[in-house]
């Protein structure tokens, strides 16, 4: 799961600081999520799935279908 978070962020050419801003948290907090040092709260998981236009199942590693059928363009900051 944590590898997928980093891949989604890097594929969108975003920094950890930019994602942390979207999540309304500190960069260090987001870094802890991405490294797997802290579990993702459900609300953060949902926010990330919406932001990256993917599914929570993809982020969690439950499937390999990356794109959400309803939207294929990541949100802009």
C-alpha cells in the first residue's frame, strides 16, 4: 500500500508537502503514511483516493486497477 502512495504522488509530479497541504496535515505526517510508519486513517485514505481519482481498493493493494471508472484526471492543487 505504501509503495502505491508514493507512486501515485510521483506520477502526479507532486511533493510530499503538496499532498500534505491537500490533506491538511504536516509533511512529516504524510511522510509517515507513505513510509508505513503510521497507518492511514480511513478519512485520509478516502481523500487520497478521490484526489488521485483511484479507488481505496487500489491504494490498499486489493486490486491492480489503478483508475476510477468515474474520473481519470487527478485533481489540481
